[in-house]
C-alpha cells in the first residue's frame, strides 16, 4: 500500500497523533515521542502507551506506517565526550519509548562533526553510537536521514549514509530516510525524472535502497545547492509537484512511509489526497 501522511502533533498524549493523522486522511504519519527540543522528557505513562497502541489498532495503522522522529539535540558525531554521552542517552530513551509504543523505527539526523573530526571519523562515531544503543534495545530500527549539507553536518552525500550503515553491526536494525528538500538543497536536482533517478541510483549504489525505511516529501524554499534547510508546501517551492507525484507512484516505495513535513498544516489534507491519488 502507499503510506502517506504528515508529521502530526502528539500534544497531550501519543494517541492524539493517531487522531490527528486520521483527520487529514493519512495512511501513515510521523510524530515526536517526546519534546524534540529537550534532552530529557517526562516519563511515558504506561496508560498513555496503552492508549496509543489501542488507537493504532482501531485506526488501523501498523507500526510500519509510522516514522517517529528523534529530538533535534541529539548529535552522535559530537567529538566532546560528555556531550556525546548525553546524545547517546537521549537516543536510548527515545528508542525505549518507541518500544513501549509498539513502533518499529526511529528517524535520526546523523549530526555534526563541528569541524573537529574528519567526516569519515564522524561517520564511524555515529555508527559506533548506534551499535551501543541497539545492544540495549529490541525491535526498533535506527533510520538515518540525509541532510542539506549545511555547516559541518553529515549526511548530504549518500556515501556518508552508506559508511554509517556499513559500520552498524545489526543490519536488520539500521536504515535510511531521504528528505527531498535536503537532497535538493545539497545539490541533487530532483525536478526531472532523470534527476530523480540519478539521485536514487546514487543512493542505491552508496547504501542500497533495501535500507530505505522512510522518505520526507518536502518542497524547498532554498534553491538548488543552496544548503538551506527550509521546507515549503508541495508545489510552492523550487521543486514543484512533479517529483512528489513521481515518488508517490513509484512501485519501489510501496509500504515505505512518505511523510510530509510541510509548513502549512491546513494544506495537509489536500497534499495527502493528491499524493494518494497520483
């Protein structure tokens, strides 16, 4: 099936995210499992976890139709020992929340080397960190997202994602997420069929599309190669509608969550419907 929907609010309780996704006609969705701008969240009450599982079953949504997003503070590439440990602990907490909610994946930005490590060493540090948290959890896949290539952030080049994946021991519990706005801002022209295929082909060679566990479908406020991480509603940015409709029709993306992180929530029902009708 085609799994399409927005990143919705979970304010109040995680079960609210299920209701919010249903309200826009989504066949899949994303959410934060704790406050994305805090290192430590309030404990997840058992009754909230149970209510989420019940709402998922009633919808019905399966775990594979949900792509939770980890907090923005986590930086597994951080060369500072204390700050790195804080990131590992925060990721471990989020993976355990996913376990409690019955979710099977968690999307994560690879982080920044802060110009203090080589990109290669930073990728290896990320992979080693993922290995540590996977040893202490069960059933949840860590999904690494490409980036716009701003500053010292890792992940703009598919080869960096490939190096991280190669360094993770449990290949069944590591994957990647491709963000269209990030790829475009990093210099990959997705506006034509040829450009889109060239990008996916490079990802396949560098990582393997078999590791694709989600995509973020976002138009871009930044121009091609601008390294500007600014999302726009579909069809209102530099990308236009064509690549999104092509991705929605792509048989390789059956059952892969295609998540909208577009800024205008009032357009989510229309964006979701148009993609599902593609």
